[in-house]
């Protein structure tokens, strides 16, 4: 059902006091709350509310109407948050896909940890974030908890990136290579660490996809296994229809 075609009333009685003048109410408060006893007893037939009481009730009602109005998209009538809510999602790499089969394993054959260990140089774990993040949410940052198998330098280190693709369904064409939204590397040590891809700030809408890629490191000789433990996504939620209260 669409909302009313007219604008809701602005907040009522916003002046703190009546203006100065010769009337007995001048300079007094425009809003006066009834006593707790009056609130409990209510009104009796024939009672007349003083103007400050009316101002109190109507002012509070219109203030809440104005506040709640900010939770409705006036174009689509959908619920929204006036200020996006920060959410976090933690993902297990055991649910990610391998770009090439048999390039990642459960380290030590232990599947209960949810971790994944690389078997070859440049092995890629892929997560389609479009299946995880609802449309309308903004991906703020990505953190990957991992342990590089060896200390490496430059582009040989473990890498994390986000790829955005926008397929053209109106004019079908080649899918294209997409756009990288940034790449982050491990710190060059073999210590367990967080690799953070900050300031992604990309909204997922109905026309794009976001893919998370984690690349194992590259070694001159035998591959030193990199272990991916978990991924944390920081997200801005714009509507309760995205995730709901979590």
C-alpha cells in the first residue's frame, strides 16, 4: 500500500517558551507534560486540555513521525536505515571454491578447523561475495587470517584481491576481465597474521558482482604451504531487508 500523497506535519511547537508580551502565558514553556497521576488517570468527560498539554502531546507525536519517516524510502516504500549499520561476517575458507581442482587441502587432513592449505604456487581460492552480501550493502573492508608458509618478497607473497564485474545483459557482449578494487599482500614474514584490504567501499547492487580471490605464495623451489584460517568482511547495511538484526 503506498504512503499518503501529502507531506507529514512538521514537528509541532518547537519554541521552548512563548514569546514575551502582556499575556499571562508569555515567557512560559510552550510544552508542559501532565503529571504522572494525570497520565495514569487520563481525562474525564468534559475535561479541556490546557494548550501546553496539547503542545506536549502533539509535539512528541510529530517528532516521532518525523524520525520514523527517515526509515522509509519514499520512492520504493521499502524500509531503510537513515544511518547505515556496520556489520561483520566471518567466512570459512572451507566453503570457498578452487580455481583449479586439487590445489588446496585441509592442512594435515584435519577438516574440523575449516582451514585450507595451498598445494602449489599461485593456487587461487575464490568466494563469490554476491551470494553472501545482499544487494544494497557496501563492502568496507576484507581481513584474511592466514599463515604464509615462508617469508617471501614482492609479488611472490600471499595476495588478496577483490574483483568487480558488471555484465551487460541489455547488449550482450564478452564478459570482460572485470575491475580490481585493490590488492593486499602478507607482510613478508612467515608469522600468522591478518592481511587487510581496506577502503574497498563498494556497494553491491543488482548489476554487479564481487569476487574475493586469495592467491598462495610462490617459491623458487618446493612450495611452502600457506594456510588460510578465516575471512572477515566489514559491511555497511542500509536496510533491515538486507540481513535483519544480527
